[in-house]
């Protein structure tokens, strides 16, 4: 795996001492970051449902337009 490149370099000057500083991204674009909600009592993952605010009916999630674009791009 290639090392990440800093997106900013500079110096921190403290009185007579200068310290070089480099800022690196926390994650690479190839890594997927996801957050899971956990039920504290059981330790099980929680699911999310879309509910119509007027009728109270559960609604299917629409596909993300970016996901369908990327899958179409990869298949070419």
C-alpha cells in the first residue's frame, strides 16, 4: 500500500524553535468509512426505516444516483 501524501505542509514557530508540520488525510479514498448504530441492551445492529410522515407507511429507499452511475461506469 502506498503511503498517503500530505495535503498541507508548513512550520509551527514557537519562539526560537520552528517545527515542521505535515497534515495527512485520516482515510484514503479507497477505504470505506461506515458507522453502525448498536442496541446497548442486546449488542445487535439497528436498522433504519423510512416512514411517510403523513400516512405512517414504511417506504422503500430510493437507489442513490451516484451508486447507479458508478456501477454503470464500471461495467463499461
